[in-house]
């Protein structure tokens, strides 16, 4: 039995990773400060070990990796606007915690550390799709934090022989992404507004594009990165490899919810990039990654889950098998 640490495991992506690990029968320890994560996300897995703590504390990091074969580092403040408004707190959560985890993993003899990075490291590059060979150009503290984490991971691989891999997530969506925070993903925010009969807010002209990927596909990519050979020290895009405008997304969610409230327009936000799309060639080659859930099907599952959370009745189970890519 392989022993895993999942930091941020009570959160949105982390809890889906825990689902996948638990389904295989692996031993799982979760470390989460529950600032954005939720115990209810792990309710189906009473067998896992949950530690509520701040990973940026050295003693917490050392205890977290004790006896662990592979560490999956997802804990973060994953928000561009929040990193702009709260740079000191974001730096602690995104940079200091990553450094402490890598130090502790090296000392404890952990075999591999897989850490979450972000497409935001590419900045406003006009090259599409964005491939791993592009020069990073972060436009926000969050993007810089993720780039620093990647560089630390690569350095630990090169200097100390600790196996590391950074996964550059693009726009992840799905059940358990809370719509209650102003820093939530656009899909959860739009869905919540439409289900409540409110106008969703579109920043800028709405023609900005994103590569939306359903969360269970991301979780599969994480698990594949834990075992794939020959990838230590690398950064790899993990996404669908498609592109959808925010205006088109809003229209799709209007159809999925049956609510056709017109969106409210607002000024563009500082730090946001105009277009984003992943080149997933490396993920296919190194991880064998092939996303299984089409965007429209993922949106339906997400709407069903959020409707159920709001007290409505879902059309179908949000975790059911769905349409292919």
C-alpha cells in the first residue's frame, strides 16, 4: 500500500484527488488549514487521516511527510485577485509552505513531490496554445508564487535528488468548488448567480478565453504524475487543450440552468490574462493524459451539484459517468 500526503486535501481539487486515492485503497493523510477547504468534502472517507494545520510551520511540514511515499501539494491561496489584495498572506501560503514541504520531504526521504502550479505563469504571452517551453512572464503575485514553487521543485530535484513534478493547471471546474467566496472560479460564481436569478458579472468584454477542464480529469492527471517515470524536475500542462470565451461560457450556463438573466459588465481586473489555452502534447506523452469529460457534460454535473447544495433536486448524480472528450 502506497502512503500519500495530500496538502489542501479538504479543498476543491484536493478532495477529488483523495476520492481517487481512496478508491484504489491507498493510505491517505490530509493536511489542510480549512481556511477554504471543508471537512464535508472528505465525509465519504472516514479512514483517512485529517490534520488541521498551517503547512508553512516547519514542525507541521515535518510531521506531515513522516512515513509518506509521495506528497501531493495542492494547498494554496489559488486566486489572482486575492494575491493582489493580500500579498503577504498569499506569499506565506503559496511560497513559504511550498519551501517548508520540500525541505521536510527531502529530509524524510519522500520518493516524489507532485505540486500544483498554474497557467498564470505564462502571463500575457500571445502564443497559443501555451507550451512548456515558453518563457514565464507572471502578471500577479499568485503567478509569481507558482513560478517560484516550480523553480524550487526543479532545484530540489537537481541538487538533492528529490523527485518532483509541477503540474500547470488551467481553469479547473466541477462539484465542490464553492460559489460562496468572491475568489471562486468563474463557473461556480456564474452558476450560483443564475440559479438565484441574479446577473452574473463579466469582467471586460467577455471575449477573453480560458481552457476549462473538469476536476476529475485533473485528479487523474495528478495520480498519473505520481508514478510516471522520467519526469522529475519537469513542469507539465494539465488541461483539456481547448478554448472557450467567457461570453460563450455564460451562454452555456444559461442553457444548463434554464436561467437567462443577462450578465452585468464590469471593468477588466488587474492581473488577468486575455487568452489561455494549453498545449497538452507533453501531458499526453509523459502522463498518458486524455481528458474524459467534455465541457458541456462537466457544466451539467456542476450545475446539478450546485442546485443540490442550494436545496434543489439534481437531474443526475454529479459524479456519474459522462460524455467523452
